[in-house]
């Protein structure tokens, strides 16, 4: 399973775009989160050109994780004729929040909703789990674990719980994707970099990819500590119109 990134930035790190990733399997695509900058990037890079089914995982409903979802769903269905499906956790509050957001942006028949078991079967995964995350108190938030024959991917968007990392890093084929912050005032909502450093050794850090990076963190310094940073492929994009 090869995961690619559209952005690795935190909410207002405009140089790195909103954190979002995707996986392609044949004519199916998995998209994890769809913040304000993501739909335009998907359109510009023509990432849906060979896709027939789009499966969307949303970690939570903060705008840097969901802000352009409406635009993407409209474009995907009406421009690309793609079947859109959002994978839902077993959480009535989360489902209510998500559907209310989509109602406000006029999404009705543009998307279907599926559960974890359906998604696992359709994507031919060995396992798939949606895990409760610790973020802000008044908003449900989740992490995702996807496993196929090649690898296990743990993806944590906004989450200060390090126990999941300690568990999944033990898997020999694990790839750990986690958000971080360097502000102790935010450690109740985000994973503090110092906490992650103290919990991992240099060999374990080879499996860890840092994302949701704010505008004051140095990527080079993070690499010097032994961590990885997801590589964002730069594309020219498809010209959708010509200048007169």
C-alpha cells in the first residue's frame, strides 16, 4: 500500500497546505481528510482521472480537515462521474456533525455513506480500524489503521494519545504517520514533539513520518532527530482552460 501526500501543514501553514493523503488501488482511491486547500490541489493535479470510486476518511470536522469536501464531492460526481463514498465510524455525534456540514454546503445525492466492514471488503484490506483520538473535548476525532499484504499504515491527524504509536510501531511492516506540535500549551490537543522523542529510539523513528507541521517547525531539524517527513510530489497540473 503506497500512501501519497497532498499537504503536511497545520491549519495556517500555507506553505505546506493542509495535511491530507491518498492511496490508489486500481480504479479506487482513498482520501484521508479534505481541508481548505485540498480539493483545488486534487483538481489541479488531475488525480481523479483514472478513478471510478472515491472513498473518503474524515478524522474530524475542523475546517483544515474538511473545509473543501463539498467542492470535491461536487467535482468528483458531476465532472468525473465518480461514485463518492464516505466511511463512517460508529459515532452518532460525528455522523450528525458531518452530515450537518454537508447539508449546509448543499451536498445531498452526491455521496453515499458506508461502514468500516464495507470499506474493508471493497478495498481488499486485511484489517481496517477507526480509533478514537484525543483532540479537543467538544469534537469527535479519529485515527485510522489500514493493513494489506504489503504494509500497515497508522494515520493520526490530530491526537495527543501516544499509546497507539507505541502499539503499532512494533509491527515489522508498520508506517506511522502522526501529527506533532512544539507548543506545550497545546499538548492536551496535539502530540507534543518532546513526548514523541522521549517515547521512541532512533531505530523506531525510521518508521515515523511527521505531518500537520506548523509554520515555525524546521523540517531539517525534525529529520536530524531521525524522523521522516512525507514527500509531496510536485506536478504541473492539467491546464483546464486557455488564455485568450
